[in-house]
C-alpha cells in the first residue's frame, strides 16, 4: 500500500529519502493489519507509532531548516501542519490500542495515506518547486 511513486518525488534527495522512510513505517503498520490473525500485535503497533513520532520529528525539523535557509514564506503554515501531524500521532498513542488494535491501526494507516495525499503531494511538492526554482536561478 505504501509504495514509493515518482509523483511523490520532490526532486530533493534529502526530502525524498526521508519520505521513503515514512512510507516504510506506514508499510510496516499496514503489514500488521493485513493479515487476519488473532495474534496480539500491541508491541509492534506501539513500536511503529514511536518510530513514526521520532522519525517525523527528525524529518520535519530537517525540512523546516531547508525552508528557513531558503526564506520560504509559507514556513509557519508548514510548521503548523507538521505539529498537527505529531499531535495526531500522539493522540493515537493515548488511545487504548491494546483493546482496539486493528481499528486504531487502520485509523493510523488512513491518516498517513491522507497525509501523503494532502500534505506531501501538495505542500511538500510546492516547497520543492520553490526550492528547485531557486537552485536553477
């Protein structure tokens, strides 16, 4: 489900490699719920969520530094969007994941897929076009 596509590319190696890592975390979550088994996946889900929080904080900081360095005007809006993502994942962590593993994991997967469509494919691509146009100047 979380397979890298050329349309995701920002043509900025640093951002693209980080986005690929985020897709990998989404893929790990998808693989947990993909199998209709009765195993307890609580520890795996929690590990993926913590990995998601830690990696997105790293990625967002990296992306925001690029924005500041290039004087990207929508920086503050973008930073707010990043914070909303982290807040939402932290909300997931506060839920009773143990009793509702599949439902909550599916909610997270849908949230990540929505993030790809509405943030990466719109806002990150807009930033990358700005960044790439400055590099070409």
